[in-house]
C-alpha cells in the first residue's frame, strides 16, 4: 500500500524491540467481544490512484458544474474567478500540511499570514480587531450572538427577516439548545424592515445582513444608535464580502460585531464548504471573542515575530469556562482569502466590486424586461430578487433541463411562507457573460 | 555609512540582539531564511496582481451608500505576491518535511490525489443550492462516504454537516439533549461526566449546552476508574464524554462495562473520536456501546490540517440518537438522491441546523479518496502500523525517558517529565531543543493529568529509518539534559529556527492584533530608506 512505508521486515524488527509476538498483542486491551475476526466485511480493498481518480470522475460526470453551464445562483455562495496563484500557494506542503501554530518558532509562515489576514479583515469591515477565522459565515454568526449575550449579559436576540435563512436557523438551533430566546423578523422581501421599535431592555443584539438575503443595501446607522441606546449590540452579517469594495463598511455604520462569509475571495463554491468565516469587533470586546487570535511580539533576539495569543479565552485553557468550544478554524481557506486579496489590493478589490455591480445591473435590466418578471429591489449589489408570474421552483427546474442554473427559488430556503413562492433570487459576478445572460433571458421567455 | 537593512525590527523594550552566536548579515537574511516584511510594508499604489476589465459605467443602485475613502489595502504585483508567500511558507514546519509527532493530532501523510479529485470541476465547482437534479453525483459522493463511516464504526446513522471535531461534539451533545427532551428528562439530567484527561473541547461543549461538567478520576493504569464512575452515575447524569483510545494513548479496557453502566443509569455515551486512527478497521465503536462519536476527517482520514483547518466532523449516531440528526439529510427516493432541508418531512425529529448548506464537501471528497485508496485492508493495516510505531518509539525510549503508564499504548506514547527531574530542563525546553534537531515537538503539557506531559504520535506514515533517527535524536537530547550542565543550553533553544523563543507574555499583556502604520519599521520602509 503506497502510503505505508513499513515493510514486513520492519514490522518484525519493531515487534522484536517491543517484545511482542504479533501486532495483536498490542491490541490486548480491547475487550474480547469487540475484537473483529478479520477485516470489516462488505468494503472493498485498496485501489491504485488511477482507479480512485476514475471513480471520482464518475461522480463528477453526474453533476452539472457552473463551469459548463450559465449560473446565476448566489444566496450566500458566489462564483468568482480565483487567480491560479491562490490555488498554487495553498497547495504548498508547508502551508497545506502544517497544523495550528502551537510552536511559533517553526510556524511563523502561518502566523504572519494570519496576522496580515486579521489586518485585512479590520480594514474591509471598518472594525478594530478581527480573529484568525471561523468555520464559515453561518456558524460565525451564531458565535457572534453568543458573544453578544456574554457582553450584555442578556439573552434575547432580535433577528432580521433579511438574514440568510440558513444563518437564522443555526441561531435558532443554538438558542434552543444553549438556552436563549430569539425574536425573528418576517421575511423582508421588500427591504423595508424597521427593527428599532422591537428593541427592548432584554435585547442582547440585533442581527442584520447587508446586502440582505434578498439583495437590498441598507443603512444601519440609526439602528446602531438605537441598539446602543438600549444597551444592545448590533451584529452585521455580510455574505458577499466583495460588496465591501463598494458599500459603506458596517464599522462606519456603528456595528459592534461584523461577521462575513469570506468564500467569495480565494475560495471556490465547493458545493458549500469548506468556507471561511470572518469575524471582527471593537477592541473593548476583544477578550470576549471566540476563536484563535494572532498577536505581534518579539523573540529572544528582539526580532519581530507572531504568536497565538489571548488563549485564556479558549477551550484548551479555560475548558468549561471558554468563550467557545471552537478549536480548529479555517486556516487554509483564510490563506486562500488573504492571498487573493493581496493580489487584488486596493485597486483590484474596488474594481472587482464595480464589475460585480455593473454585471448585476445589466442582468437586472435584462431579466426585468422579460414579460411578467418584476424586479423587487430598488437597491442591490450583485444579487437581487424578482417576482415571477408563477412559482419559481418549476421554473428553475425547467431552466436546469436547458442546462441553465437560473437562480435560487426563495421557497427552497423559506418553505413555510407561501408569499415567497414566486420569488427568484438572481446573482451576477465578474464571471457572468453575454453567453450566459442571453440564454437565461430567452429561456425565461420560453418557460414563463 | 550603510545601515543594516535588517527588516526584523523589534518592538520598544525588546531585549538587545545579544546572544546570537552567528555574525549578523547585511540584509538580516541567513541564506534560505529570508526576513519578510508584512504586505502592508511592501505595497505601492498603482501596483496590482490581477488584470480586470474596465467596468462599464452604470447608475449606482447602492441606496446612496457608496464606500468613501481608502480601504487601506496594499497593492502588490503577482511576482511579489508569489515571493511573499513562498518566503513565508519556508518558515513553517510541515508533515511534508518530516516527523511531526504532535500527539492527538494525527499528523499523517496527506496524499495529493485527494487534492486533485477535490478540484475536478464537477465536484469542486458546484453551487450548494443548485437544483438537486444537477448534483446527483455530489449527493452520491456524500452518501458513499457516509456508508464507509457507518460501516467502519458499526453505527446506523451519521450526521455529515458539522464543520470540525468540536462542532461535531456540539452536534452529538445536542442530539443527546434532544433525546432526553423527548423522554421528558432534559430538565433533570444536568450533569455530564468527563475524565480529567479529556480534550478541552469536551467540557467547553457540555458547558455551552448548559450541562454541569463533573470530572471522573482515572485509576493507576490511566483508565477511567470504573467504581468511581458507577458511584457518580445517577438520575441526574445526562451523558459521559469519553475519548477512546483515551488521551493518554490507552485503550479503555473496561469500555463495555462503562457503556453498560452508563446506559443502565439512563445516560448516553458520547465518544470523542479524535483517536479513531488507532482502531479503524479493527474495532467498531458501535460494538463498544457508543451512542455518538465525531470523526475528525483531518486526523483519521488524512484531509490536510492546513495550518489549523478547515476540518470536518461528521458524527455517527446510534439508533437511539439517529432520529435527531440535524438537517440536511441526504435521502434516496427511488433512483434519485435528494436533500431533505429545514422543515422537510423525514423519518425523525431533526434537532435543527448547524451549518449552512451541506457540510465540508471538499473534506468529504478528500477523505473518501483516502478511504478508497486504502480500502478495508489498508485502513486496518494503517491503524496497526500507527500503533506499532508508537509502541516502537515507547519501547526504544523507555530506558531514558519515563512512560507515564505501562504499555502497550495505542497510537501515541505518553511520557511524563520525571526523567528530567533535577536537570533544570523542563518539558518546554526539551521540546524547543527538538526543533533545533529538525523535528516538530510532540504535544506538550497535555493531557493535564500527567506532569510535564509529552505525547508522541508518530502515525503510520514514517519509515522505520526515520523513526530510528528520531529515536536516536531523542536519546541524545535526554543524555544532554541529564548531563547536568546543559540546562542553559536547553533554555536558549531553539537557535536555528526562523525565530527563537517568542515572548508570549508580552503578546498577551499588550495585544497587537493588527498592523497599523505606527507599528511599521521606524522611518518607513527600510528598502526605500536605503535607496534614498
């Protein structure tokens, strides 16, 4: 077996040093009744690389990839062009096959890029401090609510109807099992929701998304002021991080915690994961943050270096008193993010955002010109909602039959609200072309 | 006079640069060890590492919220970016470089076929919310991995969505809470038992769910004290969280009596599967009476550790807990795969949702490629080689180091620091000296129940020659430590790494968590300074 270096001769010699007759002796602590007589039945034996690759090509052949079909699906995962340099860098063994930098003397590579990553996140979000990443935006949002509960010592979260439905459900699941309450806004299709009146003295935080799940671009400055007046925190979620190249950052609006899904930068769609959660807050709440933090220090020679720091918040030190049970973060996805963002730089990131907005504007104009299709949004970044004259699910199925991935029927994520049945969420990015938009528009005309 | 270009500037209050045994260089570099500034110290306006077309002018539809002012991102060209990260990469130790015996982390070989298949467009380039008719192969792939995991563990169900081991723990413990709720016992069963040697995530998870964590003691053999466990069990106990093989690298030999006692008391058995690599293919946790167990795909099944993630933590569930598995469920209807998402009718009462979309697909793909490469025969052989290697290391070092417990061990060998008694050398010093010998140190000071713990997990991936060299190096270090004259030497280690010991106290006392213009080199970019 190609991954196993020990030969039969090696094994015999090693057993002799140990003083055991066979490897079975080493497993003598396993209770008799749990010892399997041979290998586990019903599973195939080892295979060569060629055979394995063929098996995966067979899986792949049964899917329709957006690389081969026009796609307009967003809803928290966006298809962008990732430069070749990014994928090359994250496959360098020194990054790929290293672990959490517990020994800083020999992991300065990881520590320095995470320090740079943390700085980039503070700049994008307009916040003061950021951690070294979360699993993804959805789980990071739930951690943000828990953090707000700790900071405010309150236990009621007010959730916008513009928050991604999966994110909302994760908060509800956490609330149910970890013991706090939630107030959930109605699906905010029009982008007109006003949560200020719903804030009270028990509210620990208000969770909003910008652009919202339905694509609206909102100003939360007044909401932030209202939160602060009531002693609550404002959590702003961004599922399309490219929008921060064009839209006022949550920090400027007065957000206390910002959580982003970072997938759009450096990370492919990957059927939903792994992605990378970006998590930023105000300096005064730093010690209540979940996750790993990298800090600057000096070594014994006085040279600048980086270490994991403030770990007294974390599970391996604080155990049952930790701020979170999180251990692993999304190191390699954070590397992909930071390499891509470094390639883009100020000019590239802003231009990427402009391109996305321009493509979405074009798509919105063309789709809403199709008879029966009505554009819901007045504002949007690269994603918007349209109302169809009939339910969106069969329309999307009919488009898929024509090999067009024509957006997301909102009802897939909000199945319990009949009022969203005809809504379709459409996204465009810099990867969208005439070769995609043209066929989408003609196919829509056919199926509607 | 030409000033040194050394870019490794210290912070105010830094100790003087005395003590370096080698003469300084002009650049501060040392051959292949190249000092690297931060990207923020390198950027120039007007440089960019991507070429994007000029965006067409359109009317803003941004609700008047256009971002003003500079973001502050540095501009670098593509070659600079490649050089920057390549230089950084060379400051990292990695599995690809040699023995990485970090106990409890299972730093085994990461095969590159895994990376290749995860990047096939038909797998890596799929949107999670495509119509299910367009992702039949992806759903089949997830189910194939699920089938392997269920079969290897002897468990009837698996929840695939948790993003990492700790997330899987959360999932499993929520399932236990859900099962208790269904029986009307959630309010009264508030205690979770966990050994003092448990991973920190175990008590952190239980506490987050509102349980009170009660430690259970170990016996002299490093296993759970069965009598103490039995007396701790009662109508207020919800579950036991137990790692098996345990964090001391030992198989819990009374595991069946433990699970029986736990079940008789009406509680559930959560097994932390971090150490599954030792037994995969030889022992099925289902046969031990486990109710749920997370599987760290990045440990047992070789998905890359990536500098700290991403992981993946599917949770296998017993028949008692299977109904509570969170959404989404991947189910077969006739010939077609479908995804049961939030609110969909399934044969159970899902506890909710833990993650957007369907879980860590990229990790599923890599783990399945590893599993298929190994097959049932290879997985079993890998577990045996991992256990054999750990026992070999322990046997070859037991006369100079001090094993914490009598062997045989499973996949990792645990030593305490009594062999260092009166030498003036601590576990930390010893670990740092290993760095100079070209090794990543073992896990230090964990588990907490052993004084100065050193947890060595060689994995199955090292050739015997490499283990022999590692053993010889360790023996040489113990000899030096015991000579009684080397304490200062050990305290000064490491000497040859890209950085020497870092001041962690300073980092925590005055946290600097981001770059600001004020903490860049005095007088600006040193390269520019030199040019002027």
